[in-house]
């Protein structure tokens, strides 16, 4: 069985320096070899990388809209974790008192 796919990425660090960003393209091939039928499947991984300057690129979206939502989400997660910690600690203390 062979799985092949392409990944494309952009290095956005150069945008701050007002340069064209680098575009990356990864050609990935994963091969599962079970020809021996021994129960052991050999896995082969092959990747080729191509680096080039992005000629026609466009960065869309703003960071500020997502930042507020992520901040609220993080606060809710922290609140739930603290509540869970308090309830677990209380449960352990009550269990120790019962002994």
C-alpha cells in the first residue's frame, strides 16, 4: 500500500522584513510493505522538498479578531481546570478523613 500526498507551506517570518516569503512544497510518499506476510509491516518514508520564492501570495485575516476569542477560550479552560483541581482535592481530603 502506498500513500502519496503534497504539502504546501509558507515561511511568514520574512514578512516582517518586507521581503517575499519562501514557499515550501513537500512531496510525501509513505509505503507499507507486507510482502513477507509475516505479521511485520515494513514502513518506508520518502520526502522531497522544494523551496522557492512566493510570487503570488496573499495573507488574509486579522490576528486581533482571533486573539480575543482565544483569550476567552483560554480563560474558560483555566477556570474549568481550577474547578476540577479543587473538587479532586476536596474528594481526596474527604477520602482520607473516612479512613
